[in-house]
C-alpha cells in the first residue's frame, strides 16, 4: 500500500502542519521535520510509512471479522469520520464519548436494547396506549439514545481496535482501551503523547482536509480487508461443496429386482 500513499497528496491536504512549537510534546520529536514560523512541520515520509503500517494492521483486523470503532467528537472531524466509518461498515462515536463505553459495555448494550424495545412498542401498538406525556418522554429518550449510540447498534461485542482522531481530546476513550488491552490506532498531532498509541499516524488532526485524506486511506484498507474476508468465505463454501460426497444411487425396488 505504501506505493499508493503519495507524499504530495498529504502535503496538499495540509497533513504536515503541526501545532505551535510552545505547545509540543517532546515525544513527538522523531516525527517532526522542522520548525517554520513558530509551527512544527511533520515529516510526511514518516507519516506515509505509518499510514501504510496502520492500514495493513487494520486490514487484518477487518479480515478477521472484528469491528474497528472510530472515535472523533471534534467539530471538524465528526462528519468525515461518520461518513468514512459508515462506508467501511464500522461503528463510530462522533457525539460525546459515553463514559464506560468499553469498560462497562454490558450497560451500554442494555441502553441499545432499550432502543429496540421502544421500536417494538411502536410497531405492536403498545406506544399508543401511553399517555401523551409518556409518549413524549419515550420519544425524547429514543432520540437521545439514537444520537449517542445509534451508530454502534450493530457492535454486539467489544471492538477489535479503536481508531481515534485527537487522542488528547479523546483521552477517556484512550484510557478505557488501554485498560482492556484494545489496540489503539490514531492520528496524533505534535501536541500529543504518541506513547499512548499502538499505531501512530503523525498528522494534523485539526484540519478537515487532513483528516479526510488520512481517513480515506484507512477506510479503503478496512474495505479491502472485508472484501478478502468475503472472498475467503465464498472459496471455503465452494470447496466444501466440491468435497461433499455425491448422492448414493438408489437401490432397485423389489418389483424392479423381480423383473430383472
């Protein structure tokens, strides 16, 4: 995949712009190319290599059938991440991170089931038997649950990995993933500590063009992994069908035996 990652494209998208030098984290030093006008410039050759490394790992996770949970609640990332994650058929959190989302996953699943219960009430007519005030309360609860958890309805177990945009902002998600040993992939800017991440992509995590460019590579890798999984399943089914014994010939009936 490294050949597909063009440094010029990363440059055009502004992936190289870091934070002001006074706001840097010294642990990002290996990924910084230079300082210009008081701003750190990220080494895009290292970014390209890290995108490639992260993409390969994410492709394998997707091919194994595990989900990758995307997390990005900052304004300039929300829509991009939601679109790319949905395109790759992966869960995402773009509203407030629900505390205990991972460490108390059972409770989160109960809240998701509550949505399904409300939907059933509306289908079977139970909802209409409630008072006007109760219906309003139920509708408000459903809307709130949909806003915060609607994008993870299909995540029935803990994800195989997290992909985070801005680990400083999403520090609670980082801590929960670390506690459960869930691999963390992330776009890490020059003001964050890369030691918290398993797969770092040094990049500008503030500009929408930069986020869109990196997310494009990442989502394509996941889609590739899902395609490989589908192809492997189809091949396995075809092999099983080919290996199945042919149906045995029917024994002649008594009448046929006598005729012979």
